[in-house]
C-alpha cells in the first residue's frame, strides 16, 4: 500500500512566487481567461476593438509560455 503524498510548500515559495516566469505567465493566462468572460458583458464597444476569441488565443499563448518557463533554467531564481 502506498501512502498519499503530503502537500507541502517549497522552502523558498515566496521567492518562487516573486521571480518565476512560470508564475507570471500563469497569472497572465488567468487574466486573459477572465477577460474572455468579462468583455462580452460590456457589449459591442470592446468587441469592436478586439476580435472574438482574441483573449482565448492570448490565454493559450500565456499557458504555453508558462509551460516552457517551467522547464527552462532561470538563474535569477537562485540569487
């Protein structure tokens, strides 16, 4: 029988939160996802400026950026 993994934060989680590009891209993706929901509430005013689906594509790009940033070395994380 295997034990369930225990949830615990990294020792330097505050530093990771401030400096990791994967966190920044993830927050950007969340903002674009929220914009996709909120923008239609303002009617056609904002939809004339941005084409439909633009925020979905931006959120997708930010998610890909977060994935790449997660596996790329970030030397400034260890300063």
